[in-house]
C-alpha cells in the first residue's frame, strides 16, 4: 500500500484517534469509536479519502 500521508499528518491523526478513544472510554460515549478511523490511518500512513481526492502530504515517491 502506498503512503500518502506525511509525518506530521500521521502524528496528528494518532493523537486525535487516541484522544477520541480515551474520551469514549472515560465518558462511556459511543463517539469514541470514531477514534479508530484516524488511529488506523495514522498507523498505516494511508488515507483512502486522500487517495480519492488526489491529496498527498507525503513528500517522497515510493
């Protein structure tokens, strides 16, 4: 799978995903499940929406 996300983008998504999951667990709120999306894209470095829109925040070609 090609990467289409840069380092800062990935770190931000990992932080956001973790924050949402923790929020969901602490406050027993189902919104926390949405934290899995940025967490998964941050871990893989690939965002399907970026691919669909032709956006690339990754600097170098594979």
